């Protein structure tokens, strides 16, 4: 499993208050006049893009700028890195994990237990429990930064966990080009 941000074609200038009446265009020359957003609080609850209303203001990290974007999700076959399923959703903090579970639900049923790998964003109690309910063993990277990982010894003690981690990072590096 992996996800990425896809930047919307909407401009920050199109991100306007939802309840605002059409106002006069910003002062300046031309169609694309300058706009000043400094000091203005903007959020998805109070604002929306006029040109792409489904896009959401989202930031990848606390140091990254917020952008109007969507989230793209891929489910890849583990051994060969072939894409099995893909989806596009609105950007929010839960979309990656929720879409991963939806993709796992769309896979055909198997008698044998399967594994699902992912980065540290998937290391949450909720995702791990939901994956196990669906008979998937979560081989996600452990996130131990200021908290306890949801992946415990019953997963990490097996040699398959280490092999999955190595394969996941190799597939990730191969797909960056």
C-alpha cells in the first residue's frame, strides 16, 4: 500500500469562504490580480475552491506548505511490484488508511492468510486491527516516534516481516523514477 498527494489544478486564489457573496475582483491589473492571504485563517470547513470544489487544502507535514490537492492510492502485488488496484480520494488525515482497507476488501477471498505492507503512516491500532479482521497480517513499518507501535512481537518475530520490509523498501526505490 502507498499513497501520494496529487496537486489540484486549482489556484490558492480560488480558495474562498463558502458563505461569501461574489465580491468585486481583487484590485490590480489583468485577470490574475494579486491576492493577499497573510493573517487570514483558511480551512476546508470554512473555505472551498471555486474552480475545483472537491480538492482539499492539505499539508504533507508540519514544515510543508498547505496545497489544494487530492490523494492517490496504490495497492501493489508484493513480489513483482505490479499495480493491483488504485483509487483517488479527497485529501484528509484518514484517507490513506481507509482507502487501503477498502482496497483489501475488493480483493478476492483466499483461504491462506496474506500480508499487507506499508509505511509508518499505516502503523495505527485501527488499521492493524482492521487488516487482521480481514485475514491480512500487517507488515507495516513501525512508528516508534514518541509513541508505541501497533505492530507487536507476534508480527515482528517472524522472518517474513524482515523480508517484507526489505522488499517494500526495494520496490519503493524502484518506483521513484
